[in-house]
């Protein structure tokens, strides 16, 4: 797949480059897929963890506690756990500049064991100006069941910089979020169903009956007849050894089995926000005729000053004079021949000379007319 985008200064050049990239891709050697690249064992997955914590040690860029009272309350609770008792009047009037309330997130990998270190992401949830140079204090990370699975703490890495003085401000990258490599230690393992039962289920990354049948046939041909059965377009059930070591060896061999890549369903993906258009190799185009013109509206405003007559005690009035121009360029009818290959589709669309934004409407109209043999997906 490749993206068709157009610069306002060069349309033909971008389309020509897209054709060149496609031709180079088609000229390269075919790569046989492995089962591990299109499917995974169901139930073996990562789990999302999240927690609420405090970042300390900031250089005056923390939360404004008058607007973020939960930062003050959280720090008072932390000090209480450390044996420092603050009077209620003092705790409510703390003016903190070096502390920020944050949300901490992490991915708990499959088979993670207690003591293993994982990376964490830290994001400001208040009005902190920067988390650069801060240290996250001990933060419990919980799963969807509310149980604690890891504890996070460490110095943050913020890939950004900023400076402000005299009303001017310069900032590079984002300063309100950072990362702590190996910043959390796993405290509890999540059980996986890998060793449960006689069968394991392979889940395909995308639903396709042809791919499911090919996976089952390859497993039966290479590892033993009758081991695999395609249950539906996304699931293949496989009989695996009961011994844990033998089952791991079996899966290692299974994932490396080569699989002939099948042609995907024809699809055109359109990003309406950026104007990107992506077509896969199965897209074809039927014969059709297209007329497309451009409508442009230009509005210009000119200030007009009305000056009163001397000694008339009038006031000077500033008004706006607007000039509106509408230009509708004619569109010629272009006949497009049938295009059985993606390179032909690119050349046919290139003859229109349309911008990517116009191409969005053109492709939808071609689809409605029944000449575009592909599914349209707008993201």
C-alpha cells in the first residue's frame, strides 16, 4: 500500500513518484509470510495498567495549587503516610511550585513475572508547565480488576525544551509528558490460558476465510494431519501437546511455518482531515467518464475611514468595504479506461490533475457509479 498525496506546487511529480515506488515494490522479490506475522495465540496478550501519582523536583513548573487542589491533597496524604502530620489549615494553604499531579500508564506484557521491569509513560493532568527534570514517587499501577500489578518510580525523560522571558516563549516538542525506561517493577503475574486444555486457538489479525483455510492446511501438511481446523474467518483451532515444554516447542515450530500471502480485499482508505488517499494492490477501476471543475470564492476587505466635517462635533468612523469574487472553472469530461492493475489506476487518476481533497469526492463518486472495484473507508 502507498499513500497518494499532492503538494500544492507539484501534482504530477508526486504522482510520478508514487508510480515509481509502486513499480520498485512490485519488482522486488516476493516475501513469504510466517504464521506468527498474521496470527497470534488467543489469550496471550498484554494488559493495560494505570495509576495516579505525583512528580516532584520540578524547577517551579509544577501545578498551580490554587487551581488544582487535588495536588495539595495528594501531597498531604503522602506526607501523612510518611509520618508527617500537617494541620488542616496548613495543608489547605500549601503553595507548591515543584509538584505536579500525573497519570501513569504502562503495558504489562504477556508472561511478565514479579521482579521484571517495564517502561511507563507519565502525563500531566493539571496545569503544570513542564515535567522536565522531575522524579515520579512510588505509584501503584492497577489493572482493569482494580488489583495492583506493578509499582512505578524513577526519574523522567522528557524529550523537549522550552524557555520564556519578557512575554516571549519558545518550546520544542512536548513538555507535559515523559517516559521512564524500566520505571516500574512487576509485583504480580497475570495467568494466561496457554497451558489450558487440549486445544489452542490462533486468532488472525484480520478476518479472511481464505487465510484461515491456508493456515489450517499448512499446519496439517507440516506438523500432522488433522491437527488444525478453521473454525471461522478469524479463528483456527489447533491440537497441541499437553506437556508444557513440548507445547512451547510445538508453537515455536508452528509460528515459523511459511504461508503464501493471499491478495487482500480491495480497499481505498481516505483520511478526510489530511487529504491522504491510500490504495492497496487489489484496487481496480472500471471504464467511466468524469467531469470535475473547481469553484473558488475570494473575499477581500478594505478599511474605509469616514472623517467628520471640522467643528461639527462628529466622530471618526472606520467601516469595512468587502469585495467578493466567485470564480467557477469549467471541468472537461475525461474518459477513463478500465484499469486492471494498481499502476493503471494511478495513471488514470493522475490524468484528472485533481488535488487530494478533490480526489476524495471523485473516488466516492466513482464508487457510487459502480466503476471503482474497492471498499471505501473514511478515517
